[in-house]
C-alpha cells in the first residue's frame, strides 16, 4: 500500500521524467504539465517508490502492469484530447492513465475487468479528487449507456478492433488501440469517418498485457 505523500524528491524526479518524455518526442505541453500534476508513485506499491519516475512498467497485481510513462504520454498525444470531451478508457489498471485524462479536462469513463484493481484505482483517484466514472466490467462491451464518445482509448493489447467500441465512437471521433494477437501490438489510431467507415494509421510496435473477455472477481 502507498503512503500517498508527495515529497520534494518525488516532485524533482517527476521534472526529470518530463524532460525525458520531451526528449523522446512528446510535444504537447499540456500532457507534460499533466505528468507534473499526477503523482505516479501513488499508483504503485511502496516497493517501487524510488523507481516510480523512471520510464518503466511495474506489476500492479492480478498479473497486470501499469504502462510505461512514455506509452501513456504517446497514447494520450494521439488522442488529441480537448477539455470537456467524453473519453472511454478500456483497462483502468492502476488508474494513472485515467488521472492524466482527467487532468487534461476530459470527462472520463473507464472500465476494468479485475475487481481488485478497479477498487484500488478508485481509492487513489478519489484521493486525488478526480471524478471519472469507474466501472467494473468487460471492456469489450464498452459503455453503451454513456455512448457515443469523442475518444476511445484501449490500454490492453486487443486481438482485433472490437466492433462494439467502434459503434460507441462518435463520427469524427478518434480511437487509439494497440492491436495484435501475440506479445506485441501495433499502435493504431482510427478516425471514424462515417457510421460505417474509418481511417487507420499505424504508430509503431508496443507491448501490452492482453485484452481478455469476462470479469474477474477476487
Ligand atoms: N491504463 C492502465 C494500464 C493497465 S494494463 C494504467 O495506467 O495502469 C491494462 C489493463 O487492462 C489491466 O488492468 C487489465 O486487467 C485490463 N483489461 C484487460 N482486458 C480488459 C477488458 N476486456 N475489459 C476491461 N479491462 C481489461
């Protein structure tokens, strides 16, 4: 469990991480500022406290990982978030990415299939006073009740583009999703052109935990 204390040391390390992300090609200052505001170490086990601001992924329980900071920043940049937009995230995980989206002023809806991760993320996010809607459920189904969404972000590796999610995206909306059957996925940015068509652009190879069906209660 974390102590939820943000020290000068953490803040200093956060500035270094932001410089690193900027050197790696993250251009959007709003995203770099959001990384300055959200204490990533809150979302990690105390054992990782010292490394929380290195560009690494860590175990968060239930066999899942928090994404690399660069991956979070990169996916967020592809989404081109504007204030007030409705964003659906699949894979709340630690809740770090969720908090970055909230910090950018999005109205966030996030789904997690592991109940223990869902609850742990809820605890930290509430502590930080962000107010996304967090759901325990199967992301393949999306969230029809709150659809359509301006943006959809998938933070687990999908074997294919889930049709239900495409349906829940607004025309003109953007979906960012890593797609691939094996250990690696291609980062795709889809723009929904009409109810029946979308454009697709590819942005390199990444490694995500797999997107799996059904919920897991522990
Ligand atoms: N955005 C997260 C990344 C966590 S890893 C973060 O910042 O920490 C991806 C998460 O997707 C895992 O927690 C995994 O349990 C979840 N996941 C996998 N398949 C899912 C599905 N079908 N529906 C919802 N969540 C899913």
